[in-house]
């Protein structure tokens, strides 16, 4: 998890240098406008998942950089179906001695009702809260990111030889606004790219890998000849589905699409277990959420919606970046893209004395690195 956080932070900083996303603090005082740091309560959807651990790491990174501005208190329920537990905690927090609240709601309508009478600032993240008390939303444009992932999946399915491109989704929690936004994006992307999204076959798995296994077994039983695309509401479910279908030859060319860009998913994409993932910059979501509420408390204006970049990670790009990150000094990433001559040079000179592979790493992040034929190795970006 620490490696995932460090990798995400490195990507965020490098993308800023490439013009790929605004990840640096946007300004403001380094000292809070009151005596002592602002006391902020941050509520996660769960504290038991990699995605949320990295969001927490991003929030804590801002706190560490600005100790005079903010003091965080962070809570998350054991899972994403603990609706009442999260809501009860939020209701208790609203009458406690906090200056502001960062909330990722499991049930946004219930949370909107809970915050209706508060006079403290509230910022939603990951999932928005439809309330005039919620002053900003920090998170990925879930619908658009899913749409771009779906379009990329259709193109990959065509390349794999599928003539009839049908897509079944293994979905998250029914009624959850984030799940609905991603489903809408998948449906639009599949349809616009010429495929068919099978609404009636959607399998709800409550955002858990165990239920995704059951869902995938049911899909394979009903569709013994395979399905072109299986898209999932998150990476955990996508990985579970892909591994469940691994030994089924009818699903050997199926495109498995996840969402979040977790470390485990990126490693699976590189290893060929998972086809692609629409990656969120979750470290940046946590960082920007804290930055946003501090700005509000300092009387600064903020945008209603703050969105980090959400690229679609594919095997070529992810494999290249990981090889450069871990084996750049040996030039392995250059061998991988067919640049054998410079690969040998990197091997003999420890990656051009450490400078060459660092430059390559940044170029890969920026989408400026090419293979031996001059083709750019890029993520699919919205």
C-alpha cells in the first residue's frame, strides 16, 4: 500500500510537470486564520480497501505538509455496505467540536438529510452530496471515465476478433450514485463504440470480490460461448471475475475492464490477468479534498467540482512504466519496446548513470515515450 501511494504521488507530480493535471497546492496561506489548526473530520466509505487507504494517504500528506493549517480525524466503516454505521458516525460528528467535514457518503441522500442543519462547511469526495450545505465535490468524473474505458474496451474486443460485441457489467451497490454514474458511462461508451450493453444481465455484487466470483460463474453458465466484455464497478470485482474465468477457454479473449487503478489491478494488467482499468488518482483526491476545505475555511473561493485526471491503463503502457520504475537501470523497459541497442547501452551504464531512465520514466508518464517503430506508448485519456 505504501508503494501504491508513493507511485501515485510520483505520477501526480510528474503529470503536473507534463501538463497532465494540476496536482500541486493552488496557493493559500500556510497558517490557518484561527488559533491552531482547523480540526477536520474525514469520513471514508471504508477503511478496509486499498483504494481508500491511498485516499487517506493523500489526505495525510496534505496534513503533514501543512501542520499549522489542519488536524485530521479519519474514520471509515468496515465495508461499503455498512450504511447505518457510517450515517450514525456522521450524525455524531456533526455535533462534535470540528471545524469542517470531508464526507464520502455511502448513501448520499441520507447524508444530505443529516447535514441539512449544520452551519459548518462540508466537502464531499468520491461521491457527491446533493445539498446546499455541500460546498464542493472532489472526485473523478465517474461517468466520463467509465465511458472512455468502455470505448477502449470495445476497440480491444474488436482487436481480439470478437464480431458480436456484447458487454455485461458486474456492478457495485444498487442505488449508489457512484455505481450508477459508472454504469451510465459504461452503457454510453459501449453503445457509442458500436457494442451492446446488456442491461438485463447486470450482476450486482455490492462492490465485493466474493460476490463478483459468484456473478462471473453465473455469467459463464448462461453464456457458455463467452462474452466480449465484462466491465466492473471496481478493480477488486474485475480481478475476481477475470481470475474466475481464467481456465474457461470461451473467455480467453474476453476484455475485463476494471475501475480505480489500484496497485493490484495495475500489476494484473502488466501480467496479462486484467485487460484494462480506468484509473483514478485517488491519492490526489484525498490531497485535494483537504486542500479544498482548508481554502473554504480561510474564506477563499473554490470550484464546485474539482476533478483529477482519470486515464485508462492498458498493458503496454503499464508494463513499460513498471519495467522502467523497477528495472530502468538495466534498460529492461527499452528491450520491452524493441529498442535493443539503447537497452544494451542502459544495461552497461546503469541506465545512463541513472539520468537516462529517469528521463524515460517522465516521458512514459507524459505519453511521449515511443517504441522502436516510433509509436507513442500512451494511456487512453479522457
